[in-house]
């Protein structure tokens, strides 16, 4: 009984660590980059080539 609880706990810890790493390495930097690009386009105005909004880039 104790070993099954230990295995279950280890599995939960593994998934929690994997989720945190995924958030830190994949998801949050991508969101930050999208926000930075959207702000850059607004700040630069019509002087440079416009980057399409994030929703349109996902469809491409």
C-alpha cells in the first residue's frame, strides 16, 4: 500500500515539475514575444512593415 502511494506521489510531482518547466521554457516566453511584437508595431506606426496580429499569425 505504501509503495503505491509513493509511486502516485512521485507521478504527481513529476507532472507538476514538467508543467512548470513547460510554462517557463515554452509558453511564457512565447506570450512575452507576442506582446512585445504587438507593442512594437503600435509604437513604430506606419513607418515599417506591419506584423499581422497574433491571431492572424496562428492561422498561417
